[in-house]
C-alpha cells in the first residue's frame, strides 16, 4: 500500500483538528459553504463525494449486474443486518444508555430527544460513502452497486414505518426531496458519468486502460475524503467545543453499535465463506449511515436546535474515523477469507 494510504488515519486525524480550528477561525466561510444546499443536501459535500465515488463507478460492469443473484450471500447479509438488526439494536442501545446508564447526566426530555436521533440514524443505511469504503478495501464495484441499490429501494418503503414503530408515533414525515436528491447526486449522477467513461476507455484500450485510469484518479479520491472531513468538522467546530461532554456521551452507543454491527456482519460473511471483495463491503454497508437523511428528518420532526438533530450530527462526526478503522481491520484480515471471486 502506498505511503499516503497506509497512514490515511493519521491524515484524517489531522484534518479533524484542522476542521475544528478553521471552524473557529473562519466561521463565516463555513457558514457560507453550509448554505450551499437544497433539501438539507450540501452541494460542496456532494462534489467531494463525486470525487471519491466516481473512480469506483468507472469499474462497474453493467453486464455483470444480472449475475449478482448467482452469489446471493453478500446481499442476504447486508439486508438482514440493515433491516432486521441495525435499527433495533440502535434503539436498544439508546434506551440502555440514555434511560439508564447516563440518567445521572442527562434529563428525561433530553434523553428522549437524543434517543430519537439515534433511531433516525440506525434506520438509515448508507448510500454514498459506502462506495468509498468499498474502494478502500478493493471491493467488487458491481456487487457493491447492487447492494446499495437494493438498500435504497427498500429504504423508500421501510424507513418511515420502522422509525414510526421505534419512536412510537404514527405519522413520520419523510423528506422525500432529501431522499431523492441524495440518491440522484450521490449514486445516479456519478454512476452515469462512470458508465460513459468506462465505455470510452473500453473502446480505447480495454480493461487495462480502465485500471490505469482509476489508478491515476486515486489521489483525487483520497483528497476528496480528507476535504470532506475538514468541512464536516468545520461546520460543527463550535458545537464540539461548547458541548464536549454531551457529544462524548452520544458517541458511546454509536461506537458500540458501529463496531458491533460490523463484527456481526463480518463474522457471518467469514462463516458463510463469502469472498473478501464482497464480504468487506457487505459488512461496511451495515455499519455506515445515510446521515443526510437522518439529519433532515431530525430537523423536520424536532427542530434545528433539538437533541435529535445534535445526535444525528454526532453520527456524522463519528462515522469517518470509525469507518477508516474498520477498513484497516478488514484489509489486515482479508487472508482469512476465501480466494477472490469477481462478477466481472
């Protein structure tokens, strides 16, 4: 692994510090950037995610998508973890910590609000960043696309009922504009661009040309990740310093949930002898969250300054460092999985 990628967690840590510092030094800049949005989807973040996602989309072989069902194990693990395990374990952890273990630090009303935010996060599987984590583990791009696409289709139907059940309310207003815009920006547009690029590269030089092209783009993809970290922590720099204890308390069940869900999915993939290029992304998809949707729903239901909105933002802050640590663990343990089987 190249030097820069080998120490990616170090660069991310430095970007976290830089983001918080810049957020305090230049709050007007970050306020202006945060205003570049529609339906709670920030366009600056979208551009950076394109930089991260586009190289992997070039590797998607549409002709192989129809054969994804020939190897259903990864899909089964992803769907079971995302829809039958993750939302309910997140709710259970929230109740355990905010209603019992942290009861001496957090009042009843605040506890309910933070719990609601965790539920909104737990029921929203990742759409965009999972392509980045898959790329960092050299996951099969075609299979990853199939996993994300099926998750998105289920989310349209299942998100509101699951959240309503866990929150104990009947009417949950899902911000469809956020959901549709996010999927369009983070999946559809880079996928179309990647397909057009792949077609041209195949005509010019075949698969070798594609591999060379994506290798050249890799530094830009990593740069997009690091700049995303700077922006995310810059947006919330003031909040982090003003409420460090609350943020730390909210982060505890999120961390347990993230590592626990990954461990369950990764162990299931290992026991079921799923090849690493499918096993790693299927475990990472269940761990990562669709934080844009969760933040938008929290704001629409509970308000911009609510504890629920804060909890979803803490989910954003926790996600990148956690996911990078899991990527590193997956790459270090890939030898325990079966020999690679690619759909392409």
